[in-house]
């Protein structure tokens, strides 16, 4: 038996830090949204655990290990230990989502691994148990078990689906899809270094009202792209921009360029990727402008 799964990236439409936990992690309120930039994972039954990376560029670096330090291998072993499974698996990863980009590529791969092995190993379990395993692996992993649009709280493990948009479902309802451009400067931002700069409490905390406004903006049928962008510009928010843009002028420049092109724009996660929500009719204009810079960019849509 062989399974092939495409694993999407995510963006944060909203990210506020609400407190610091005794274990050192921060509690968050965030709206996450999956988008159509994908890694691809192949799974086959095997006697041992094997991980191979086919993307040549990444394979030649030390940034993406294939041993126990890879979150995919951690996901495999977590399932083996939880359900006392002796089976192995051969996994092939085609890595397209950039590393250290704020797009959740590793977490998405781990969630896909959990979902795939439940099928491949015929594991009988409940979603709540899988969520607990996912939460132990990383803050965003539980979100990716379902994807779509979700309010994520705590360290990311408390998830409220905002609309039924499971990207693996063949029966999902038609939703309003937003056109986005993802722009990456070609380097990553270490997430721990960003959170070390956080000092609480903030003098201007962002309230849940912004989250509600964002939900309505993203999923209100019949609005024009211009109306959606106008609404989003008021409510997109990422607290981590306060701790990143000053130290990484190239990331700030990307955001400024996207705004100058008429996009509603925000850094995703802890960076380094910035997204812009745009009117589809302006795609060529945006492409022409971005090609002037030494940046990587992808045109995607919400899924």
C-alpha cells in the first residue's frame, strides 16, 4: 500500500500573544489559514523507518535532517509508542515550502504523517487522541490535522474550526477563496530568538473583536476583492512584527512593496515570509514588480 499526500503551508491572519506559561512557552490567539503551497509526502509500508528527501537543494544542506531530529520521524515514533506498533514506513519528502519561513511546513509534514499512518497502519483511535500527540510534537501540528481556517489558542493546541474547509475532504462546501502572494527574502528567522524578545504585558493588546471581523471579511460571500482587502487592512495583525521588522529590514521592505502595490499585507508567523492579499486582476503587475528583487514568491489561494 502506498499513500501520497500534499501538505499545505499556512499563514497567520491574526497573531496576538496573551501571556507566558510556567514552562516558558507563550499563549497565543491566532487565526491560521491553509494556502495552496505544498510539500509532498509518499508513504509505503516497510520493516524500518526511512526518510528520504528528494529536493536536491535542501538535501545538500544540514538544515533538514533525516534522523530523529526531523519532526516527521518524531511523528512516526510518537505513533509507534502510543499505539505499541512494530511496523515501519518508508517516507519520501519533496520539500517545496521554505524552511524558517513562518509557513508551518514542518508542522504540516508532521500532521500529514500522523494522518497517513493512521490509514497505513490501520490505527483505531479518536481525533482527540491524535490532537494530543500532535500538540506534543509542535505548536502548529494539531491545526494541520484538519487545516482550513481556525482560531488557535493556548500554544496552538486549542483549535476552533471557523468553517468546514478540510483540505482533504472531497465534499467541502464552496467558500470564498482569497488570492495571495507569498514573498520570502531567501533566508529564515529563528523562532526562539523572536520570542526571547517578547516582554509582557503589552500597552496595546489586540482584542477578539479583530478576530471576529477577520472571519466575517474572509468568508462573506458576494464581496468584491477590493471590499475584502479594504476590510482586511483594518484587522490583519501579527504581534511578532514588533520584534522582527526592526531587525530584518529586508522583511519590512517586502511588506512596504506589497502595500505599495495595493495589497493587504502581513508577516506570517515569526517570519521571514510576508503575504499580500490582492485583486486577481493585478497579478501581472505584482509579478513584474516583485521580479525586480532577489526574492522568492508564489501566487496561491486559501484552501
